[in-house]
C-alpha cells in the first residue's frame, strides 16, 4: 500500500509540474523564461521529502526529454537541455532533493514552524541551488561571463522569493488541514 501511495504522489507532482507549465511564460532577453514551475520544485521538496521529490522531478524531466511539451510555452524535447535555461532545468531534481532534505531536518511541529521551515528550505533548495546551476548553464551555453550570468539570474530572484512565500503558505495550510502530514518525510 505504501509503495502505491508513493507512486501516486510522484505522479501527482510530476503532473503538477506540467500544469504549472500551462501558465504562460514571461521571456527575458537572456533566453531564460520566468515560469511558475520552480514553485512545483519547492512544493515537491517540502511536501514529499527528498526521495519522492527527486523521483517526481526526474519523471517530469524524462517526459520533457522524450518530447512532451510540458515546459512553459509548450516546449519539450531533448533540445531544451541545450538552451541557456538548461542549467536551471537540470537543477530542478537537485533543488527538490535539497529542499526535501532541509524540510526533513528543520522543525515541523506547529503550522507556523512548518511555514518557517518551508520558506527556509525553499530559499536554499528552490532558489540558491537552482540559481547556482542556472549561472553555470548561462556561462557554459550562452557564453556569459560570471558577472553577466549573476546579473541575468538576479532578475528571477524577486519572483522566486514570492514562490518561497507561496510554498510556506501552502505548507502552513496543509499543516492546519492535515496535521498528520509528514513534511519532508512522505514515502520515507
């Protein structure tokens, strides 16, 4: 029964990533769009835990790689991993893993502590990890200098901080509505 439950959660969060890709992207000049899909990375890590979040994001990126148009703007196929946004995309599973590991180790007793832990985990895993990889991708694929890549990725930080707050609000709501939810420990 636990295995079926875990499989369902992995599939659900991979589907959530696809749904978040339906929301129109905002294109920036450096070839990396602003999307809501990093919100899905943060939510997966906080709600599922490291192992299931990693699996959900790997499933999603596998579907993208085989050509399903699941990224914002209807993009898909192996070619998306050769664009300036590749560093960000490839960091999604790692970001979800790190977010889940942090959520598992931070306090999650009361709804308030869950929200605080979710915010911290999202900032580290969903923002810092993803942006660090994104900078590397911009330097490697777009040929930007470190300074240019850091300036370019800084355009995403305010929006990603809002996504961290949204993740904290969702986790707070789940903690109030489902007090037995095991934040960061689903499928453990």
